[in-house]
């Protein structure tokens, strides 16, 4: 029985969507801006806006940020504005290793 077969059909799904076990940081239950009326969304508040973008500089979806539709729009606009004046990167990784 010299059945020589090289079955290489065994694929390694290492980077796929394995399960729902990924740890994102906890989603707030309420829209942060509705909860705190004094909190103003401003394109100059980079620290605030950074919570609403990914490491790549993309705007997080609402299910992750927990913001309501109204404020999510404002945040998105602020992020875009902030990018425009170079307070936030368009693509996070490009500027990451700039400082030695
Ligand atoms: Zn809101």
C-alpha cells in the first residue's frame, strides 16, 4: 500500500474571525455626550477624539463608541476636521515612528 498522497488542504486560519472572544474595550452604555451636557465635541480635543478612532485613525463604528446617532455624526465631523488641521492622522501608522 504505497498510497502517497500529499494532502495540503489543511489550512491554518490564524488571522480569521475565529470567535466572538475578542476583547475590545468596554462599550459605554450611553452616549458620553448626552450623559454629560457640558462635554463639548471639539476638533481641538484630540484626547477626546482619539477614543473615537481606531489605531489606524479610522472612526469607530457606533456600536463600539456607544455614541448616539446625533453625536456620532458630530464626532465624525470633528475627527475629519481634526485631520484637516493635522491634529489627527489620516492613517495612524504612517506617523507613528516619526519621532526617534
Ligand atoms: Zn448623544
